[in-house]
C-alpha cells in the first residue's frame, strides 16, 4: 500500500540519481517561530519514550538546549545490549520475509511522515544539536530526507537489477536441460547505526533506510547528549512498521550514557553484521580495525582545505568563505579548516591583492556576518557542546600567546537567546616555513588556519599531503584558470579527495546535494562510506537461489 | 582498440547477466590428445618465466603432473613481497589513469587470447591440477572465461551507471546556481589474488579482471604446487597490457614455496587494499579477521549436503549423484559430501526403495563409472595432491575399523596413465543417532557420507545445522513434491544456502553457470564473496568528483 502511494516519487528519485541532476523529493519546510519551537520541545518535558524491545531500564538523557540552556528532561527506555540484540533477532525473520516492496514502502512512508512533521523535527533538532531553525529545516530536514530517499532508490534499483526467476535452458551433450531458477535477496543480519551529536539525521537516515529496505533489523544508537530528534524519527518508523504489519522492533533505539557507552559492545557482538558510524576518526578507525566479519561503514572527519589562488570578485569569495567558516559554527564535517594563501597574494579581476589584505577581507567578512545578529543566528546557530567552546578558548589563548591570532571567536548577540552558546569563527594565521605548528587533525568547531605558503604549487602539495595524512571530506579551490583547476582536481583526486572550485554564491559552499554529490570518497582517512555509491548498498543483502530441473 | 573489437561480446554478456539466462561468450574448446598435451607441457620443461617486476630471485616450483608423475621443471621469477608491492605501486598510476574502455578492452582481449590458446591451457591445467583434459577445456576453460567475462560486464555496467559529468542547476534564495560536475571512478589500491591448487582459473579470472577493469594493480599468488596455468594466464594479460601501452607490472605473478609462504605477508601489508582468496576455510577466516582496512573476498569450503526424499527415476538420480561424487575426484568446492536417506527409504514412481537398496544403487552406479576406464578418466581425472590420497586412505582405514565402510576408493585404471593418481569415491555410511561420528567440516577429495536419518524433516534439520556450522557452497535435494521443495529451499535459504533440486541429466550436478548462477551466498561460513553479485564489484572502485561554479 505504502509502496504504491510513493511509487512515482521513488521512480523520480531513481531517475535523478541516474542523471545526478538537481532534484528534491520534498517541499521546503518553513521554520517554526522560536516560541513555537520551544513549545514543541517543551511538550516532551517529562516524557518517557519507549522505542525498543520491552525493558524496565530507563535513562533520562543528558540533553540540554544549546539555546536556552534548559535540560530537555526526556527519558528513554534503555535496553541492554543483550536485550536489544535479542529483540532485533526476534524481529529479523518477519522483516526478512516481507516483500521488498513492503519494506521499501515503509521507508518511503516514514520519510513522508517525517517530512509532514518537519517543523517539529526542526525544533527538536535545533534544541539538541544547536543548528539554527533554518538549517534544521534544510540540512537536517529536506536534505536529510533526500539523502534517505536517494538510498532507498538505490536499494530498489539494485534489487530490481536481479530478476526474481528465470527458466534456463542449455544443451549438454545431446540433451537440452531446463531449470527453473529463483533468485531471492536476503539480509545480512543485525545492523547498528551510531549517530553523532551535531548532525544526526543526514547520515543516519541513509544507513537506517538502507538496512531496513534490504531487510536488516536496525539498532540506532544516538549520541547520549543528542537523542530526541533521532528518537522521534525511530518512533515514526516504528509506527509505520506496525501499520505495515511488521514488528516494531525491526528498529530500536538504544540509549547509553557518556560514562557507560554501549557502542563497542554492540558493534563487536557476533550477531551484529553491519555497523554504520558517524563520529570521531579515532573510534571510526577502531571500528574499521576491530570489528570482524562485519560490514563497517564510517564517516568520520578530516582537515578540509581551501586554496586561494585567483578570483573574479574577492569580496564575493570572502563572503562565501566567511559563510562557510561560520555555517553551524564550523560543526560540519564539510567545514573548511586550512586556508592557503600564496606569498604573491590572490589575483583578481582588479589586479593582485596582497595576502595581508586578503586576510583582512576575510576577517572583515566574518565580522560583518557576526555583527548582524539575525543573520548570524540563522547561519551560525550554536555550539552543541560545551567541550567545543572550551577547546576553542584554549586554541585562542595559544594563538594569542604565539602571536598567530587573527580573529577571536567572539560571541555574536543572539536576537532571541542571549544565553545561547553562540560563537563566531576563530582565525589563526601560521607560516609552516618558519615552524608555526598546525594541529594534527581536525579541530572541531569554528576555527580556521590561514596558511602562508610560497605559491599555488606548494599549497597543493601541502594540502594534498594533509589529505593523505588526516583525510578530507570536502576540499575547496579558488582559481580562475580552468586548466589549473583541472590539474589541481587531479592532484586532489590522486590524494583520494573531491574538489569544489570557485563557489561564490548563495549556495553554502559545503552544500552536498543528494542524488548528485558523492559525500566521502572512501579513499582517504576520513571514512570508508560514500553517500551514496553502490558499495554503500550492495553488501547489505546477498542472493540465495534455488534451481530445480523441470525438463531434460 | 581492444574495446571496440569486443564491444558486442561485452554487451551480450551484460544482457545475459541481466536476464540470467543461458549464454556463453566462447565456443567450446576441443581437448588435445594426451600426447599433444604432454608435448605442450613438455615444451615448458626447463623454461624460466619472468612475470613480475625485475628481480634476480628464481624459484623452480614443485609442480608434478598428477598423471605422469613427472616434474614440470618450470622456473619462475620470485620477487619478494617488497619488490612485488613496489612494482605494483609503480604501475598503479598509469593503470588508474587509463580510460575505463582501455582497461576493459585489455580484459576482454586477454580472455579472447586465453580462449584462442584453450588447448594449451587445458594441457597445462590438466597436468598441474589433475583435471581431465575435457574438464580443463570446460570448467577451467570456457566456464572460467565466461565467469571472467561476466565480471568484466558487471564492472562495465556498474561504471556506466554513473554519468561522467552533469551540469547541475538549483535555485538558492532568488539566484540560480550552475555547477559543472565531473564524476571519476578511482581504484582502491594494490590487489592480491590468491589462487588454489586444484581449480585456479574459475575463481582467479573474475578477481583478477574485476581488479584490472577497475584500475587496481594485481599480484597473483598461485598455490606453490600449481603455478603454470596461472602463470601463462598472467603472461597473456601482461602481453595485452604492453600492447595497450600500459605497464606490464599492473599484473605480476608472485611465486612462493610451501615452506616459506608469502600470502599473509602480502595480505597484511598496508599497501594491499583488496584480497581475493580461494582455499581453505581456516586461512580464509584468518584473512577475514586479521586483514584490516582491506576488502577481503573469500571462497573457501563447506559441507555440501544431499537429501534423498523422492525421485521419479532412481537409477537416473543415482547415476547423476555418482557422477557428482566422482567428478574431478571430489576436488571441487561444489562436490556433495553428506547424503541423507530417511528410514523409510526413497519414494519413486515405482514405489518406495529401502535405504539399503538406495545405498546399493549408489554404490553400483559409482562402480559402473569406475569400471569404464575411458569414462572414469574423463570424469574423475586425478588427485592433485598426494596429501589428499593419504587423507583418503586414513579415512578408509577408520571406516573399515568402525564398520561404516560402504565402498573403498579403489583406483580406476587410467587408459593412458597407469601411474596417474586415480581414485574413485569412498562411501561411508553413518547413523548419528547411534553415535557414529561425522567429520567436523569438509573432507577434501572423493569421499561421501551416507547419513541414516529418521525422515525428511530430520534430514533438513541436520543438514541446515551443518550449513550454519560448516558452511555450504552447493546443496542438493531430490524430492518430487514441488511444495516441499519450496519449503526446503526456504529452510536452506534461512541457513544462508542455495539449493538445487532434482538434477538428473547430462548436466553435472555441480555445474554453476556464469551470468546465471550465484556461487557462494556470503551468508554462511563457506566464504563472503559471491560470483558474481554487485558487492563483488562495487567496492573495488570509488568515486571522486569535482564541481566548479560556472554561473550564479
């Protein structure tokens, strides 16, 4: 039933994915007013959500709004690893034996219902992750739904490429043998999806839906300080599963605490056959190396680079870059971190601009954004975690002591929430040639390092070495020479990274479009899972066949 | 050039793979006469084949014909792991940067040339593996070529599903942004292919060609006692690579010895990113668990079961089963091992036949085959390894002592080679209900256990438990009730195994057709790699993209 309802949408997604052109399956979500958002979040105050196999254990999660500073005070059922794995095992057969169309239909209907409740999700996302309401409606709203739909379309396409049966005839010696063969897709086993605190939907929806559509029961383990948005998404899916006559425990929420984490225990259980992880590079690497006999998909972090060589319009480029550094306070895996500027400065249509002037223009563009409270609030949002602010303060102090500080990460004045964990980007300027240190990996949050370098070639060399060592999820270049863009794209590709050139527009530079942009190459240390290539989908199901002789 | 030459063949293979109907890309190869085959093998006596990066090291492999007992006396260049990995790394860039059509063309042309030299390959295969010349022309000849072509077609189809570029337009706010995006497939890294002694081509061709077509340089590590057929295949590919202007070291042969194996060292090197292994379950499992950050594809072994419930024509079924047990002296991963017969015997169109009579009929069918030397030679071939004969003798002695021996694995009289390592199947009959032991896993070689069981249900229960514990690559059923076949196929599928029912024909029961039959489900302990599903192909390349703003 659900499948038929959404069949046209599914086909359109398959088509968009094949052309990789711009398309969306979901109308834009209008952000709620601040007061409405608070009311929505407040309606969960004191609630207990049971989104797993029956268990008496409860955890009141440590969720605090980055805007109001108020605890959300939501309690979740908290099954042990054993209970959750047992529940998944009990749900497995019914999910496995359900028709693919039924499972795909459940996925599509769940996306539809999450979209219908888009404002509610945006409110909750904002008050758990710190995303602005606008971003929660797009990045964690329609864009996340599109990435989810994209993966459902890819599962559907992959499964549709195998015929359900064939009558097979071949001559052996003098006799013709006829076999009737059936080909049936089967799931791999219990799947674990580990979501991150600041951007849970965009990565989790694809993993969850890829698993459900292929018939693998799912345990969703959100970050212990950012549970509610994921919990409500899981509740929607459970509701749709029930209406489809499937066991609700085909998806369960598993809640843990910072002090007593359960992810490693779940990931290493022999019953767990698939793990999808978004989070730190250290835990991602641990999973890749320590979880045997299991498909492990990771999206972690890298050091994203920007090379400034030449631009048409410097102020436009600096506005774009300032926006990129500020967007969601640098808490995106696509946020630029290291910005290379050659000794000769940046060439523009109006002549070369010295490096000092470029740095000043960038600082000024950030200041402009930071000084416009309403715009700053919409762009920057708030820091999800107090730990990020502390790390930022420590970096600032060190840069001030080093003499490398260009811009302090001053708080902008949030128009609605004076107590919001609001910051603007820290800018540090270093010259590795004189021994200035660079951090050994990603600095989470709004911090960028302007790196003085000899010329474009040395910038490419340093940046691609950084990709190889630290990984990169997005890389950026400003260069008006198209042949040079080709060559630099080759150099990044050789290092296993994608490249975006000359983005100066109303499109945020780190925007990655479902159906079109590949996110994470799998060819550098920033993770092995690509949203969305066929390897993200193919191994989650396998084929069993039977054949019987009907003649010969 | 090569691509255009073979384009129609490639397209036909893509089509066959989509319909999964019977098709072959290669005309049958006529086996050489025995004398011709010996001449072909003799022409390599004293030869030195250098099929790797330049190295002064040489190994004269311990290859002895299972037919003549004569040493082949072929010497191979033997690069160290470091040398081979270094050579692969040096070849990597040119292979990676070659156009996909060029790489696919090389694969297709290599298959074509191997086919043209089919009789030579058959002669060498026969005198290294023990396969009969007829089987070496089919199972290691056209069938292996077809499995290779199938995987090239799948790589081509997978890569063709991603457009090379798109002009992408989307409105942000009030402005339309236009990006030009390119999508480029990139290989993962150095690939290691470890081939087995008795059936090297069928599994190695797909792995080798999947890697080359996706741009990963390949190290091929044959079994130290079965090198030459693989070596000549590698030499053909190197020859085609050179003609295509690509580095020959994009594929290298790495030869080791039984006493100083190199596979684990190569597999665990950080530069190795893909491993394909055919061989023992123990080393396969070790690879799956110990090789980090690497795609590991395994095809190992399992205990293949046969359930005898009911048949139309008992003699025909017993002839087929006797042929299945005898084919290549049971040295195939698809050979049946455990044969279940219920207490009530087997129902036939002519009434029930008691278990004792069924066992007698099976023994008699094997005796008939064994007693016809020319046919026995064509079917059974010879044992590749003396160790297999010793293990078989030990099992025979134990069964004789236990009172479970039904048929001794007597040597058949080979019409050409009286000194051939020729045997016929050992039959043992056990009843687990009275405590008779069954081996804990696969018994390599021509040995089958007839298992007395209560009824069909208990047979299914015991057999599927065996699949879960030991794995299975092929499973067989004889049952005239189609609804029961469905139910039993479900039970096997639930255990992660495929099922073939009611095979009574000139088609060998373990025949697996390229483009149609999935080989190894990946859902039980017999391995994780399926010939050929999309997961066998998808992860061997990843996508890098670049996008540049052209308007907006």
